[in-house]
């Protein structure tokens, strides 16, 4: 029972401390370096407290109550000085927690192993389930209730001996060396998979199995023997000497011949029950196997080093080696946050090796009582370390996707938790002119394909139109050169809030502008801005997910009086249950909030949520003007009058009524776990369409009674899609898209409400092309005749669809009537000219559509 209480206490306390660290990081700004500062703050305070017994001269209950108040720190996100000031008040409670942790370690011979297991399970709970603020408070209550039973009350006459320097140095260097080793290898963790939160969890579980396999066997046995420090020294030396080997493993697996070789092993495929030629990311064992093969050795050696470095002397209670370990880890995180990444990262291999060799040498010095033996051992270890400096980090890392293209690395620059690379893709057929440059972060493709940039440019122009004349713009997310060009037009300042900023510098390396201002996060940007443009990408990766309450508050604080915050997301990247809460979060922060549906043909749609604090209530959104309006028309979004804008706006209640938006609030944001299923997949089949349909249908249920929007049409449109192997292995005709009567009925309802809206004319034109390709004559005849006769639409695209319908019904006279009308207005309209030749010969138009997939 004693061991169970200790394990539960350590688990709950680890969750609380992880939550405190995240809360402090969010209060400072939420970027990677902010979280490094928070980790340094936590480890240093714990390390100082672990030198003492009892409560570290701080009242027990009062200090723990203050620790629980850390949960309100995310509310201070964006107030960096104020957030830092409030965080300082947590130093003494965390220090007292370190003292109680040291006291708990002296209550049982198994306490050290229970602490390691509890810390791992605490990380697992907060990562796998992401319980949010309620979960943080629950862990805080559990730890607070158990600490009275697992920690002995300190004696009044108890004195804490002062540790000798030789007992401090081994753990100090070991803690720093392990952290720097982790930071050095972290950019390569997701090199061969999509880097999703789901894969991060699988990797952590796999490496946790390796860690505890060595901790609980060799580590526990040797940690209680007289050879403890000798084993710690040997483990540190082995880690230091193998740093170069770790890089070679990464380089080997980054080449197709490396990872494809053993992943195609017949026995492995039989064991995993995979029917493909090689194990792919779709398998749940893909990421764990790669993690063990690439990082299993350092994980095992770290387990031996840490287990043999922590001293538990139950006969003579006093300072143990947990204190210097925590202090060394804190100093390493502080250095990583304080020093420029471009300066620190290139030398991390040598720094890692040096710290680990120093740890081993200090452990040999502390293990020997003979000065001569001590001097010879330490000198020999340091000389050996000079000859075993690690090799260079891998510079030529291929893209691991297997497709019909050849990938060539063009540039390499590593950074904390990112591995940005620029690659050139070619089809091997130069005559087709398919050479393109792409931008990657690990395995995630961040730069858009050439054919996809029109959608992103349309969103950026529309956001600028909503902000009026935007002179100062802040762009949050993954930068794209085409979008940067749009935002730069007419702007004197363009701040790019990108974590890390090296991603933005590399992506925009060919654009020279004095208006650029690179910042690592929105909280670290100055402002005020006319427009904060947040463009989501790689939502499955927590570092790139922009759905965070802190970001909206930071945007609100940095906007001008009439500034606009625009957030763009694709429903394909979301899960049901998130969008209504996110909309309510917008409504809670901004006085006026609207959602707009930006059509992109029949296969795709984007949602733009805009919020502002207008000087007058219910002020109308400005219409695009001048060049922006003309460009939007060219990009497929004509907006020239109020009806045009209202036809793409969704009428929602304020507030939406979806409940409290706790999903997006730290610590342990539940959205991090909720977005895990949206991870990138090579073959998605209909997963994306089904998910988008469910997201849009859910959002449609929150519309005001009696109103209609494009949400319902696209929900039914995506739901109507059918999967075929043609969609995966053949080039899909973009116009050969299934639809349904329900979808067309909903689109007709919106048309009756806004019969003159130009965006609806464009949407019906897309529908007409799809129905012609699918040869859906009955729908063409029913819906397009209604548009022509009831609404008097005489668009060329509408009349062309009717001409196709007439020809399918062998009414060539009616078809010629429609075609003649089109050619009178547009003599050079090529589709009508070609179709007229067929109509004159009374021949039906051919179609290459595979809609319906009935083959």
C-alpha cells in the first residue's frame, strides 16, 4: 500500500509540474523558447529545493495552494512582463515541492524507480488524454491529498548537510548532457513520419519500454551496488562516444535504401500483418519500430546513467544526487532559451559529448578515494574524449515519401524541434517542365503545390479586404511565398510570427523586402496591427496548430481600434466538436465575429472566421475595392455588392451556444489529442471528405433559424463522394465529382435567398461542369432550367450546361439556341464553339468522366 501511494503521488505530482511548466511557458508567449525558459525555471527551482528535507523552510499548505494557482497563468498570455512577474511567485512553491520530493525518496528503497515510473505515467496522462484545466486541477488535488501520507513530517532539529563538490558535479553534468542530447536529436524524431501528436505518443511509449527495461533490470541492480558511480561513468562515456554513431543512424535511415531495406523484411511484414511491399506509416507499429531502431541505444544508456546517478542512502538521510541532476537539466534548458539557436545548434554535438565526458570524469573522481587513481582516471577519460569528438550532423536528408518523383536536397538548416529543408522535385522528364522547389519541416510539406496556391492567395486577399486598407499586418503560421507577395502589396510592415523564425526565413529566402519583420510568436510581436492573419497548416502537429485561446487574446491585444483578426481553416483538417467551440471563443474575445465560406470548386472549401472590435455596433464588413476586387474575381470569388458578401456569410447566434470552449485552453489542451486523427496519410481514401462533411453539418446546426448558407451544400456534397482505386492510383479528373439531389436542393435554397449573388453564379457554373461530366441529364434539365427560366440567369456557363443537357436529350435545335445566344455575347467562347460544331452534326459530346465508379 505504501508503494502504491508513492506511485500515485509521483504520478499526480509529475502531471502537476508538467502543467505548471506549460502554464509558465504559455504566459511567456507559448513558443518553443518560452517553454525552454519555463522548463529551466521548473528544474532549477526543484533542484534547489531537493537539497533540503521536509518543506524547504516554506509552509506546506500555503506553498502547495500557490502551486495550484498556476492554472490561471495562460490567461496572461500576451502580457509577457506581467506573466513573468506572476510566474516568479511560483519559485518558492516549486522549491518546496523539490524538498518534499527529496524527502519522499528517502521513505522507500524503491522510491527512485517509483518516481521514474510516476513521471512517465504523468507524461502519458497529460499527452494521451490532454485533460485540460480540469485535469490539471484534478491531479493537483490528488497530489495534495497524498503528500500528507507519503512524506514524513520534518523534525524541528533536522539539519541538512552541505553536499561536497565531488558529489554534485557528476549529476550536474549528467543532467545537462542528457538535456542537450535530447535537444540535439529532437529534430530527427519525426524525420520519417508525419510528426503527428499520435505518432509522438507511440514513439514515447516505445522508447519508454526500452528505458524502463534497462532502468528496472541492470539499472536497479547496479544502482544499489558499490559500482554505481563506475557504471554511471561508463554510461556517460558510451553516450559521449556514440554521438557520431547516432548521426550515422539518422543519415542511414534518411535514405530510401536505408529505411526501405529492413522495413520490407518478410518476417516483419508477416508479424505486423501488413499486405504492402514494405511497412508504411499507416501501420501503428511503424513509428515505434523506427524510434527503437534509431534511438533505442541512447535511451537505454540514459536509463543506466540516470538510475546510477541518483543516490538514495536510507541509513544516512541527506542530500542526494537528484538535486544536481535537476539543476543541470535546468541550466541546459536556460542556455537553449538564452543563446541564439543558430549559434548553439551547430555545436550541440560537440557540446553534448563534452558534457557527458565531464560527467563520466566527475563520476570517476567521486568514486575513488585515492588521489592518484582519481587523477589518472579523470585525465584518461578527458584525453579519450578529445579523440572521440562526434561527426557532423547529417546534411543530405532525402524526403522519405515514395512517389513518381526524384527529390534533391537543396539546403539544410537545423533548429530546435524543426528540421527545415528546401528540396527540388523533378519527374525525371525535363521536357514536361515539372521541376519545382518545395519546403519541408521534417517530413511535413509546408510549401504549397503550384496548383494549390490560388486558394491561399484568395484567402489572403479576402482577409485584406475585410480589414480595409491594411498597412500593418501580422501573419501567423507557416509562411508561403505566394501569400507573402499578396500581404506585402500596399503594406509598410509585414510581421511573420513563426516558430521557429528560421522556417519563415528559409521559405521566403527569395523575397527581398524591408517590410519583413521575423518574430518567433505573436506574443513577441509589437503591433498594433490592422490585420492579424492566422492561416492553419499541419493541425495534427501541436507546434503548428493555431487553435489556441492564447493566440486569440494576443491578437486582440495587438490590433488597432478597427483591426481585424482573420483565421482560416479547412474543414478537412478538423474533427467534429471543435469548430462551434472555436467560434464561441472568437465571439467571447471579439465584439463582432463572422464566418465566411470560401468556395473552391466542388472538391474543396475553406472557412474564414473574422473578428474585430468595431466602433459602432453591427457595422457592415467592407466590400473589396479596386485591384483587390478584380483579383478576387479572377481567383473565383467575385464580391461587388452586399448580396455577394452575404451569400458566403454564415448567420450564427451570438454566442453560438456550443458550451464553454475549454478544448483550446491550457494547460494540456484537449484539442491536441482531438486533432491526432487528422494526421497526414499517404492514402486517405474518403476519410477527409467524411470528416469535412461531419464538421460542416455540425456547424450548420448552429445557424440561425430560417437562414441558409453554403455550409449545408458542401456538407451534402462531401457526403456524396464515393471512393475508387482511380482516386488513388490514377490522375483524377477534377470535374468528375459526385453530387446528390440533397446538395443541389440546398444550393437552390440559398440561390432563392440571394438570386443575384455572383459567388452563387460561379458555384452553379462549377456544378454544371460536374453534372455534364457525370452526364446527369435529369439534374441538368431540372435545376438549370429553373435557373434560366425562374431567375432569368443567362450566364454563358449556365446556358452551356443547358446546351449539353439538350444534346443528351437529342434536342439539337434547343442546344443550338443556347449556343447561339452564348456566341452572340462571347464570340470567342471556345467550349461553345466546339459544342456548336457537334450540335450542327447532331452528334453527342463525349465525356471522359469516371463519376459513379461503377467499374
